[in-house]
């Protein structure tokens, strides 16, 4: 079980854990690659394949203000590298109108008014020992949760000829969370699940792999012995396209969440598959091969051969699998309509989640997160797709969202349950006011006396108060029960969990939704081998054994990365160790990306 260090644990321990996790990634990746690729920190195109290139020369590292150094430019200029459609008035209009229409479509998704004869309402009547699975009588799969993990699982089940019904707790699908980075590994999973969905995602998406990503220092920092840095200086720069091309995978794209919902509902499964206002309360196993009975909160019963819990970080299915306390599956905004709530509900969620998290054995990350999607053409849009401005006890993340928009996140270390004042006539923008003070570029600076690079304020000032959402960030390592359950870590007979229900993670690697894509593919691939319903339990056990190791490593990297980012300034100020730490961060990124970008999941 991988645990991240406490928010204020020693830097030495963090460095040790960082070395261990990167070592795990390199070690797992090495057998297939070390025989033909040298360990070098960036990518370069040569010959017929993409290989890891030469280490950046000293003169290339001097330009701390240069967005795209030569060692990254060499990769981006490769003929096989993606060529993004440049932003224009026409493209901006097209992207924004598609997102707006998808929001309308998402809210109009509704359950059938007449589902009294739905297949899932009838008890299965399967004899002890199970029944044969055939084309005429396929597996019948119930899915809890209509977020990304649930939609993917439903599409994968339908593609394999299974009957599927999806139960979503929200009253409607709604836009929240902003655009999603669909990275190379997730795109590969989608291409294997449903080619039409995959093609539509690529068509709707904006390529972000054609520019640089990396870490910047947010304020003037450093010292003569460890090196001095001015605000806005690059600390680490890397590309994501090299590792993707090397693995033969498509480059990362960003797509609006409601557009993804729209695509799955239109092309992933039949109309009437989704039933809204239907939260799964509990399940009952009916016996070997005899399936499962699910009871919804309104008392409705559903019957199937399989139940997949894709109902998010506060999953009620997970609560029952792991025998967690009552209240562990309390209020949570769902992945379908999650966070599409007003300020009053946001404030209530902040208070209630503290108790829910303790019962659900989830870890408070130490951060509260403000997020918004700003209709704004960023000043560095043609060269930078993703960057993090680092500071003391906070950092600011931004990513291109397509259509001349920027998705940004401000993560601030603070106790859980915090709330912003209600807007008033005298103070109509309390959230934005706080953020402007936290990331100010004017004297006397923030609470630490630091004046920030002005890019953060550029995006904050482009957002509207009502569009800024706040939530505390929770994650957690995969739960491993007693040793007798290790062969099926996420499963309980015909029941299994996927997505955030199984492996919630910090957003630093952008892999939360991507791992849900991998889950959906692997889970249904295992179910597709079932020829007798008595084999369902072993198929779900194989799925969870396969996925738990990879997701645990990625969770650990995301947790550690978040903890390290918040104290990055302290580490880089240490003579000798600081420059070494920066170098190792640069060197490790291609290895981390190589581990993420794989078709083997």
C-alpha cells in the first residue's frame, strides 16, 4: 500500500520516496526498453522511431525565459509530431458553440418515462452454479455512476454485446470540472473500445502535445550557492509527444467534459441506457453464478450478472465491498453533475466531506482547489500548453482548453472545510479577491512577501466570480483488505469498482480520467472471456489484480508530486542538493511519461 508523506514531512523522506517511485517506474519499464534506449532526459526523432534524445546542453539550459528550448523543439519539428489547428476566430466559435450545445444536450439526458419493462427489473432466476452466456443471452451488467468511468464501462460492455444499464444519482448531466486532458494511454484504450467514440473525441479535441509543458518558479527565489531564479523562470521543461510517438500512441488532446458525455451518449450505447436520479444504496449477492440484486435509494430493485461501482471517490459500492462505516458513502458531487452546484451546496459539501472522508479512509491532500475556465487567449498560447507556477504553500496550474480558453487551478495549502465569504454589494467577488491577493504581482506581495509572475493574474482576472468553483482535494491509496482478499483487491464476487471509486488521485499527472479509460477497457476485456456466469467472480478478480499495481504507482507519483511541488522552493534553495533535485526532476519526466504512455494495461 503506497502512502504519501504527511503534508509537512521532512524533505529527505520526500526525496527518498521520489527516488523509490521513479525507480519503480524505470524498473518496470526497463526490461522492454533498456536494451535499445539510453537513459536520457528528452526526446528526439531519429530514423523510423522516436527515441530518448541527448541531455540538454548547458547552453540550452541557460535561457530560463525561453519557452521552447532546442531539445524540445527538435521533437516538435519531427514530421510525425502532431500539427495543431491554429486558433482562429472560426475555430474559437466552433469549439465554444460545440461546448455550449453539449451542455444543453447533457441537461436534456433523461430516463425513459416507461422503464417498467426494462430487463434489469426482472429477477434473473438463474439456477445455483450459474447459466451459460451466449450471444442471445449475454452478460447483464449494472453500472453505478454516470461519470467518465461509468460511461466508458457502459460503452465497453455494449461493444462486447453485453446488456448494460447505467444508474446515475444526479438529476441531470451537467457541465463541471472543465475540459479533460485525454492523454495518449487513454486514447489508446478508447480506440480499442469504440472506434467511433475515439474518432469523435479526436475530432472534437484540441491537440496540446505540440507545445512545451513544465514547471516555473512563481516568484524571485534562490541564492548564490544554489542558483538564483527570477519569477517566471523555467525550472523543468519537457514534451509529451516524444514518449507518445515512441510507444506508437496518439498525442494528447483536451476535450470539454460535456462534449465527452455527448459523444458517449450518442455513440457509446443505446438510448435509454442511462437512468438518472438513481443512486445505488446497496447490493446483495445472490449466490455463485446467480448474479446480484441492487437496491436504489428510492427502493427500486435491479438485477444483473455483474455490478460495476463507478460511483466516484465516495462510492457506496466501495463502502460495502470494504465494510466501511455508515456515512462513508455520504454526499458527493457525482462525475456526471459533480460540482454543478450553487455556493450554498458548495459550502455544505466542504463541511460534510471532512466526516465522510474519515469514514471512507480517504486522505485530505492538504490543498483546497479553486478552478475556473476562462474565455481568454493566453499570452503564451502558441508555445506553452501546460505549466505550473510554484510558490510557498501554493501553486498555480494552467492548461490550454482549446477555443482560446484556459483552464486554471489554484491549489493552496489550508485546513479542510474552509469557506469563502458570501458575495455582498460591497464585496461581490470574494473568491477572486482572495486569489488576487494570493498571486499578486504588486508590492508588498502576498502573505509571504512574494510578488508573483503576472501570468497567474492574467488568467484569474479573465474569470468571472460565478465560474470559480472551490473544493478540498482528497485522494487515497488502493485499499488492500486482509491477505485472503489480495487475489481480488477491488472485487467481491460479481461486484467490482473502477475509476475514482478504486483509485482517486491528485490532478498533477492528469491521469484520473485516463486511468478510468484503462479500467473500463481491462474490466470488460476480462468479462468478455466469461462463458458461464459462475466465471464472473474470477474475471473481476483478474481485472482488479491487473490494475491495482499500475494504478497504485500512478497514485503514488501523483501524491508525491503534489507534496513535492508545495515545498519545491525549499529544496531548490539547498546548495548542491537543490540543483541536483532540479536535474533529477528533468531527467525523470521522460521515464514517468513512458510508464504512463503504454498500450499494456
